[in-house]
């Protein structure tokens, strides 16, 4: 039987009433415990493991090894041996660490997690746990919000888990770092760059590569999303969209696990803005327009000049008709040729 979800067990924990007190729960069929502090912070403890020989050099993730520890389970205290605790600085996003550590279940399906597996998972996502600047620019959150909106839209159009997996794999598809374009659909030989703005269809273009169809693809589109910021309690945050996406997953339990694992990798790659909970936005069905990349206004390329960035207004540029837009989205969700 599959082990219980680390993230779901932690998310189900209530906040402790008193500061300095922790709520905790055992992740069933594993050697892991999760705990939460009064500010919603994340913590994990593995029992029956060895002291780590090496730890990732992270300032914001703390490791503590205890030869013995008293834990309370079902109102009774008992002693557990060889415990490794992992906690996160308050300046970092607890949901991010909970999502990353969900990979333990994939690496070790038995639920008997080792110190080595834990360190490997955190090593793989070490960039995520660098302390954020005092205030992440809202523009970055707006950008990833639009990409998540498009992912959600295509998942709703998908017919089955295989098509959904193709959609998620298309996002940030190339290389270990951020891709120059947001989506690559190899089956339809199409790339899509998503640009999101508030009030006007005026977008910052980060170089010719964002609006040029690669030589090994046939079609290139810029998806322009016009959104508006919402008051407190309305609209959706980026984190809300992530949860919405997870709720759209179809298929058997193994299918859904694979979808969640693939999404988790993409969120790590996309950065902490993808789990932002501060800014709320609203998009309507008319918010999305699609343009051929060749239609996007651009400056002429000057000789011996590279890394050109510019602001392009699409307000006087012809978009695909709504029928063409819907046909394009349908081809993308199926990852098939036009």
C-alpha cells in the first residue's frame, strides 16, 4: 500500500494555539513525522536513520540529529531513536519545502526514508531555499500567474491523464534552467510564450528568442493575458492556481502521482513566485488573445548588437480570431499538428 502524502499530512495539521508550541503527525506507513509551528512553518523528522555525513550548505534549512527523542502519539509519549529533524527559516515558503520533500515518496516507495534520500532531495532543489529578497517584484508574480492560468486552461481541455501530462511537460520544457519560451509542444511543433499584464496589452520582451519560432518548430505564438488585480478575498493567487491545477488531475492513483511529481519539478524550476499567496488576480474568458510571433512588434536588429529587450504594444496588432484561438488551444492540449 502506498505511503501517505507528506505534504497532505502537514497541510492537514491545525495551527498550534500558543507560540513556541508545535502540532505534529506521523505520516502513516513511513518513518516520517511532520510538524507545524504557530506561523504555519514546516518541519520534518525521520526516525531510525543515521546521522548525515554531509549536509547541503543552506542557511535557511536547518538539520538537527538527535540520538533519542520523546514524541507524543495518541496521547501517549514514547521514545524514538536516531532522529533527523529538518526545519525551514520563516523567510522561506513552507509549502515549497513540503512539496519538495514529497519526492521522497517517489524515490523510496516503501516509505522507509533514509538520510541519504532526504539530503539528495534537498540538494536537487537547493536554489529554492535561498532567502527571498525583502519583497518579490509583483511583475514576476504576474508573469508566473499567467503561465499557471494557461496550464490550468489546457488541463481543463485535456481528455485524459496522458494529454494532461503532455501539457505539464511542455511548460519550461528545455534544459535545467528557465527556458527562453514558456511552452514547447513537440507533437504540434509549436512554441508558446505567455505574456501577462494589467490594464493594457503592453508586454516586456526579453530578447528576439522569446518571439521567434525556433528552426526545429513550425509554429510560434505569443499568448497575451490581460488580468486585473483583485481586492482581498477575491480572485486567485498563484498558489490557488497550483491547487486548482492539482484538482484537475485525472487517472488512476499512479497517474495522478506522476502528474503531481512532474508539476512539482516544474514549480521548483519556475521559482518561489509560483507559490505566491499575496497577490490576487482575475482573468475572464475574453482575457486571453493569441498572436503569431511574427506579428509581435519588434525593433530592427542592429549589426553587432545582441541581448535586445523592448516593450511591445499589441493593441493595434491583429490576434487570431476566437475560432482560430480555440482551435489552436485544442491542438496544443492534444499536442498534435494543426
